[in-house]
């Protein structure tokens, strides 16, 4: 006998929630693709997609909206469901924003050393911050808090690669290739991207393969992260006991959303190089960016140098993941950098050469 006892009709709240999230996407214009004028690079065009202009100030705005849509349409979030996330800051800011739009309580579990500005923005959107002493603790604590509250653990590190429609629907990859279509080298030789959850590299790599583009996906990884070593060794069981210093990217364990098979090459980037590149970028465009942007751009410059050495002309695209205004008391505090990162001068000297025409 047929029974529909377990089937729940789509509620008015679900229709309202999906409509609210869709409206946010319609209100958000696409982010700018900036062409960088680098005198020392000839024959290689570098583009920076500025994701800091989203309503919540980072690339994670796209991810958070997708995560909420995925959880709501999967039946995991309903009216009044408390939402809990493990985050180093930017994802939590974006999720707090969407939780407030939907009238849902939100808690972010994050390392105690997360930038103060990020904490303030989460609280500005009505979120609550729960602190842990080591990044590896965020998973278990977030899961426990969700269980105790009868809520939903969003778990970006598992769902980032599957919540976004990688085939299109205005994802980051589709946007990049559409914006590049009128450029001298419309199909990039490479896209360079760092990994936090791994969701963005998964989307980029899948889309490149789906569309058959002759573009290499190069992933970059900061110090004290295990992604780089796991990629080259094939060992997903690797862990790190050290805390990363470039917020938002790198992880102490290999996350489920990190898909090495869609990545063509992976580079390790010294943290001092990442910070030196932030200062170099500010001189170039007059704007401050977050630490992960420095990691991305250092990787771009390594790829560009290799292209020049091999006589390859073309374009490279990377992302400005968030604004440096969130890091004025860390990456843009020279004393903090000297204490926490070390000497950036050798990398700054190498970058200075790029201001000189070749």
C-alpha cells in the first residue's frame, strides 16, 4: 500500500527562504575583473577577480548562499533551525548575513586568533562567536554545538564542493570565462587559486574540464597546511599540529571538499612571500587585500615567470578573496608581521624588480 507519511510538502517558509536567497543573487552584480599593469611582465597578462565587493566582503558570499540553498533544499534547515559553522572567519561572516536574512540563529566556531575585524562583522550580522585554541578543534566543537541545540552543522569543509553548481549558474568559473571573452588571450593559460575548503578549486577544475578549456588549474598552499604535501604524496591522512598564519586558506587536515584530481599543479608559498606580495599589490593598485590574495598572486608570478622563460604568451587569472581592511591589526601591522611572520625583505626585493620595465 502506497504511503506518503514521510513526505513533507514544501512549506511556505522554504519557498520564502529560497526566494530570499535567489533575490540576493539577483541584487548582486558580478564582481570586477581587474587587469594588472605590471611593467616587468611582457607577453603575460595578469587578471585579478575582485571578490571583495560582495555584500559580505569576500569570495565566501557565493559559497555561503550555495550552502544555505543546499541545506534548505536537502531538508536539513527548516524554519527556526539554529545554524552552526566551523570557520576561520570569512565564511562565517557570509553565513551570519544569510542567517539573519532568513531569521535563523547562527553560531561560528573559530580559532581564538581570528582577526578582530572578522569577529566584529559576524556579530554585526547577529551571529555568535565560539572560540577554540587550535584550528583542528573547530570541527568537533561545531558538531557538538549543533547537536546540543537541535540545529544544523553546515560543515563547509564537506559540502563546499557539492553545494555549488559547477556546470554554470553564475558560479565563479563561468563568470571568469565570460569576463575574459573579450580579452587578447580569452582562454587563460592558467587560473591560480588557493584552497581553504577546496570548494573553489573543485568548481574551477570541474568547469574547465566540462567546457574543454586548455587552461591549467594551479593551486597554491601556505605554510603549515597539509594540502600541498597531500597532493604530491597522495596521502589524505596527513595532519598538521601547527596553526596556519594566512587566514582562510590552508588546513591542518585534508578536507573532504579538496579534490586533487581536478588540479594540474600545486605550489607551496612561504607566508613571508604572501605578505610581501600584499604590500606590492597595494603599491600597484592602491588597495589592500587579504592574506590569501598575496598567496594567490605570488603563485601567479611564479607561473608568469615560467611562461616567460619558455616563451609562452597568454593570460593568468586569480582571485582577490577579501579586503585587507579586515587585517589592519595583523598583515598591515609591520610589527605584527615581524613577530609572527618574519623577514619579508628578500621577497619584497624580488617583487620590486617587477616594477621595472623589461
